[in-house]
């Protein structure tokens, strides 16, 4: 089994002062490998880093594997986003959560996340590994 990892887990994982750091670290250390991050997750994580090298070092430290999106994933993300907009999703909401959810759904794998909202609603078949409410 593979586990996809969302940005909502990586940011506190890399920030030892975060109140969510311990939970995120425990989940990453006990999740079924390989631990996959998508291109959009890499992009979101890189925003908080000083350089590409720092981003790559952080990703390598936990042996995350990057995986690109297939056309099927991209199409599914777009369809879920259209459903979201039809349900009056706010205009400022962006696509990253839909890419992450579609990739986990299409590949039939679990998603480690702290943010279950959109993924849980628009990709109900995805097994979510998330903190208890």
C-alpha cells in the first residue's frame, strides 16, 4: 500500500514548533511506504523554504517520493472542482486540494491529511488518515 501525503501534514512536520508537529511526525513514521507527494504538494511546501535545495533536503529527509499527475487525475480534479463550484464553493478557492484528492482516488491509495473538507466531500472513496475530530 502507498500513502499520499498532503501539504497540511508536511508544513507542521517541518516546523518543530507547530502544535501539530508530533502528530504529523508519528503519522509519517508509521504510514505505509512509499510516502508519495505530488507536484502541487512540493510546490506548496517550497513556498516556506529558502531555496530549492532546502525544499529537496526536507523532502529527502523523510524519503518522500514525488509522483506527477496523469491525465486521468487532472481530468478528475477538474470535474470535482466543477462540482464544488456548482455547490457554491468560494471563488477564491484553488485547485490543489482537488489535485491531491483526485490522485489518491484514481490510484486507490490512502491520503494522510489534516484537512479533510474538500477531499472527504468530493472524493468520498478516498481513505483518509486524519486526526480525530
